[in-house]
C-alpha cells in the first residue's frame, strides 16, 4: 500500500544521542531503517521501546525464531502493515526457513493451507487470527494451545502478537514508506 508519509523520518547527519540510539537499535554496521528513524523523533519513547523490542527479537524469547517470524509476519499482514511485514520477510524469512508457499500463505491464506503440516505452526496462525479478530482466544483453541505450548511460550506468543499490533499501528498511521528492497505483498501472490 502506497501511503503518504505523515511523520518524516530523520535524515543524517544525526545528533550524537540520536545516532547512539539508532546504533543501539540496529545490528552492527547496518544503516537505520525508516521506522527507527521515525521513532527517534521521540527519543525517550525510542529508548523505552529498545528493551522490549530487544526481548521480542532476542534469544530470551521462549519461542524459536521460526515461530516468532510466523507470528510477526501474520500479525503484520492482518494489520495491513506491508512495511513491517516486508522488513521481516527480507531479513528473517530465510533464517526462519519459510518457504515461498508459506510466505504467500501468511499473506493470502490461512492455517488450513497444505504448506502448514505442523500443528504447532497452524496453531500460531490461528492464535494470531483469533487475537486480531476477537482480541481473545476461545476455549477450543485455548485447549489446543495448552496442549502444544507451555505457559512461558503462551505468554510470549500473546505479547509478541500485541507488540507487533502496536508496531503495525504506528508504522501505518505515521505513513512509514517501504524500505528499498523490502518484500511487498504483491510479490507473493498465490498462484
């Protein structure tokens, strides 16, 4: 979706404190993405977000990288946030071993698509869809989730989905432009 930028990202050169925050938010040597260049316009907010965002993408999260990326990608799709979805597909889909069919399914399909042979992965998608549609999980789905995930994983799953709702809302409403080279929904049409 082409959107008009509503909050323009900062351009270099950055003030020292802003540069330090951007450096902290990005992998070493990587240029800062547009979303982070937008968030640092509110430096106290960007600093506060760093801890939680680092947890959600870090090794302490109880969900495996593949689980995490399925949840993030599906959440961003359901929120119509092509920006954040595209960033994650570009940077993490290969590391998460997501196939082209699975990436397409996350955008256009659902948990019943044949590319999802793992019940665990089907449940991740169903949880994201349920939380997005109802802000809750019904008893039948909850029972299935309890059989597959422990308490720590469930809490991480719920908060990860909520975090990427917030990221999607901010990116969409601020009109953050797509990153050069990032994936687009139209690049992954069913077919």
